[in-house]
C-alpha cells in the first residue's frame, strides 16, 4: 500500500503536508515509521495530536493492532518540554534589557 498519500490521512491539511515533505516524510508509510517527537517538531503540534495523526495513518493501512507505546509518548513529551524550556530561556535572555535609572531628584 505504498500508493497512499499524506492527503488521505484524516487531520492533515496542505500546510502540514509541506512541512512533512521538507522533513522527508513523503507518504503514509514514512509517517508511520517516524517517531512522535519528529512529528511534533515538524508540524509544531503537541504529542496527543501527533499520536492521533499517527493512529489515523495506521488505521488507513489497516494496522489495528499496532498501537503507540506509552514509553514513546512519555519520551516524546519529555523531549518537547525540555526543548520548550530551553527556547523560553533563550527568549528571556534575548529580550533582557536593564531598567533605566529614574532621574527623579535632578
């Protein structure tokens, strides 16, 4: 079933397809093979949404028994939280400006 396109998966819109293709995910098989973290980063979505898209792709292929493991969910969520914290910290340092001294008594 290599002929299935990403447009066949429920929940993927055209802008997301462009992002997926830029990451090397060109068809449904590639979508199923990638891990949740890669999917979250590529589409800028949370882990639950990535899990849903991946399970929709698996249903499309007829893989009813292949479920995403809880360990993979936890690991992907942990990586995302860690990267989000790094990004916030960098953003804080970048936008840091010392307060100007007030010249009240002049």
